């Protein structure tokens, strides 16, 4: 079994290809975590974007078009509503198609709010992670050889060996890694590897990635290690400019968008934390002999059971409000946005309140977003959070935004930030609890 690593989004799948035009054969015999009740990871019906697309393909309501140059890539992105402008490029050899990856031919990654798509230059397989509202990350492979009936094949066995780990919060998920690559793209032996999210120091981000624009300057991007050996003293290997670069014409867009990679760092762990709260709530209810449809109140559960739900909810709350986000160091936001087609497309999606404000509006000077609350609050995965986890999370979020919770973890949120986020959500988020419609005191006092 071979783990397949995205130098960031770790994707795995054991496969064999029998002949030049044969379909891939995915190996899925073996133990996969969470296969039993109540999660039923391997057997529960799915409604993630790829599963829904496959149903449309099966009944002839959709089709994929093969291109002699790009294979199925462009058609897959269009069918899954994944923007080409989200392209980021990874040149480290961290995929099962590693023989085709190097600084001259980096692997391309594309994504939207629910789907991640990976493509290797002249590769035989398109790699996909698609988020199901209840089950989290679902892993697929698509044979990138022309076929009469192309099929997305679920690849879970080897994928979960890398994708259910401490770095994914112990649930099926994704993660972004930063590595020390040699000039060939090979990882430097014994060199550290970093998990990248919104709290990561800039100097530890994006090793093994190309990044276009000014956001790359304080990071490990666009560089390789000249001497592949790590000294006995443990000193970090020195990074230097790459001798060769990729041909932009070989990719769907010429750039590896820095804003897309910045947002990706937030989104990957946000997805994992949503899945964690989902799983922990369902597992806790199951341990209490309750079904997922029981919808008990948190107060009705024993204290130990309550803590198993509130702990991941508090982690998600802090992450979605960007607690302890690493400052961007005063970037020229106007310049960064002007150079990023992804930034403009992403922000245009809204939704917006009457003041034309959106959680997708960028700051990009000191922080990622102007209004620091995750746009994934609009996702189907967030809406699918089971009770009582969702009710508790909404209550805590309202406490913070209304000013009732002035805790240290939320000190980065000014009164203006809280008021704006609250107003945006009241105007644009469906299904808010009645508590959210309550008039806010102009001088809220932190509860004792």
C-alpha cells in the first residue's frame, strides 16, 4: 500500500492500471476507521458533489468531455463548479504520480468550498477530495484516459491511512503541508515538515509550492534546498532559488495564486473541524444509546458526554473566528487583489447584506478577511451539524458577536468587527436560532 501525499492536501489511493487504455482498479479491501455505527463511513449513502455528479453521469444528465491536451481536467472542473483561477502549483514529489512531478512540471491543485481536484502533468489519474455534509472527506480517482463512460471511483482504504491522523483532527479530512524540497522536488531527509493553516508563521509556509505575487516573499515558496543533507546539529537546510521553473503555457492559468493558497490554508482545517464536531456529536449520542434523530438538549446529557461535544465546538468556534491568526505583515492589499483573479472571483460570490458586506471580502493587509468569520458557515456541512452540537455552537457564536464573551481568544475582534459580522449573518444566513434576533445591549457585560 502506498500513501499518496499532496504537499498540502494529502490524498491517497492504491491503484493499478492494466494496459494503456484500461480503467484504474482501486483497492479497497481492508480496515477503514469509522466503518461501524454510528458513522458508517464506507456504507452510508453520500451526497457530496462528486457522488451527485456521478449519479448525473449514470443517468445521462451530465457528461465529461475529453481533451487531447488537458484530458478530463477542464471538464471535471466545470462540472463541479471549481474555478480554474483557484490553481496552485506543488513541485515537491508528494503524490503517487511522483515520477512526473518536479519544478519544471508541478502538480496543479484546484478547489471550491466543497471539492479539491489534483492533476499531474501528463498523469494518468485525476485525484479528488469531495466533502460530504455528514461524512467529511470522500476520496475519488478518475482515470484520465479517454473512455466511453468515465467513472469516479471511490478510493478510501489507503487514503484514510494519511487522511485520518492528528493533522486532520482524527477524522477523514485534508491538510496543507510545507516541506523542504530538493532542487528535483524530492523531500530533504530528516528536514522538518509543517502543517499550514491560518495560525502558521509565515516563514514556515508553502515550502514545495510555487506562489505568484508579493505574498510569497516572507515564506518558503519558490525555493529548493541545494544540499539535501541536514546537519548533525539539526540546523535547518538553506533554501535558495530554483534553477528551473515551470512553463505557464502547460497549465490552465499561468500563475500559482497566492490568495488562493492563503484561503486554502484556512479552508482545509475549517473542513476538518466541522467534521470533528459532527463525528463527536454522533459518537457521543450513540454511546448514550440515542439515535441521530433524537435531538436531545445538551443539558439532558451527562457532564462527560457534554464535554465531548462542547470541546470540539469550542475549537471550531475559535478557528472560524480566526483566533490567533498570524498577521500578514502589512501587505499591499490593493496590489495583491489586482494581481489575483481568484481573489476577485471569490469575493464576488457573496452573499451580501444591504450594506454590500460579505464574509468573502478580503483584507489582505493585516489579516485574510475584512470580517473574520469563516464563509464556510454557509456550507452544507455546517448546516448538517447534528444536535445538540449545532445549537451549542450557534449560542457561543452569538455570545461572542453580541459582546457577551470578551474572552482573550476573541480580543482580536473589535466592537465594529463583531457588529458587522453579526449584521451580515442576520441578513444572509438562513436558519439562525431565535436568540440571534434579540436586540443587543449597546454596552454588553461579560458574564461572570
